[in-house]
C-alpha cells in the first residue's frame, strides 16, 4: 500500500536531522498540497514560546502538504518503520520504535474504500503499547480522526492509501490571531521564521492574513530581514 506523510509544520523545511529524514524517507518531488484542519495552537519551548501547528476541531480548513514516502507498506513492520521514523524526526531523543510522548504522537489515516482492516487493527495494538497516550485528533487506536484530505482544487487524493501525521497537544485556551502574532512580535531571536517558512512552503491557516495584518501594523525590527521579502510580497498581495 502507498503511504504518505501529511506535513503541517517545520518537518517540511527545518534542517538538521529533519532534512536527513526527508531525503531518506520521502519522495519530495511528488508533494501535493491538500486541505487540512490546522491552526497555530501550541506554545513551543523549542520555538521560544511562540506558537506551532496543531490540528483543529472547529471545521476551518487550512492548507498542508502531503508527501508520499519512498517505500510502500506491505505489513505492520513496514508501517511501524515509517511511523517511528516520522516520530524520530519530530522528537530526536525518541527511542527506537516509539511513536508518541506525553505532548504528541503519530496517527494514521486509512483511505476508506481501500482500508486494510487487519493492518489498522495491528497498528492500534502497536500504538497502545508504544505511545504514552493519544493526542487529539488521534484516538486510542492510533487513528487520525480527520476527513481524508482533498487537493486544493477539490479533486480526490488517490496517490496514497495510508496517511501518517503527527498531532501535538494544543493549549487549553486556544490563542487568537492577535495572541499568535504578538508572540512573534515580542521576540527578537528569529522564531518568527516558523510563520514565514510555513507560508513560503504552502502550509497555511485560515488566520494567516489576520496574523500578518497584526505583524505588519506593529512592524517589528525583524520584518526588514531580506529573506522574508518574497513571503511578505505574497502576503501583501493576498491581503489586498
């Protein structure tokens, strides 16, 4: 079965060990932009207590990137290998075979008409043994409870049969667009890069233009960095 990773944040563009994972596990030339329920909603110490991506439950769709894996999945061992490699890219300190921690986990989504019920059952058993707990929208069987994504032109996504993605724990009180923007505005350590690189690589939320409007109005010093010029032009064009 064909498997792909639904990428909703820095796994797509951050370097170091994540670049190694991308280059060895993913078919980067076959990226597909899809609609997915995502937003900024988790304060991350790694990103200076600014906000990173989570799945959302309110029905609003953003845009994410589906990247097929280089290898197909035949059995549970193959699926675990891809899932644990994904989790290792998310959490470098993860032990071999881990697929989750207290703050996040890997979930799977099987395409309806082609779902392998036996494989899904075996995955659920493995998930319960090797993850600390499910993180919504991943359930106790390790299933990612979102609709099967569609492409941006609304055509069906048929290039893969199984989707893997990482879900991370959102804040109890979800931030507003102003909260999200201010977390980047009120720092000068480069963490705003998370927002600009997401936009550059086609990972978008329904609040992006509201976030951008707040950033542009406050005009933090880092907004003049030349590496952001292309993305700023894009956001300004979208806002008009």
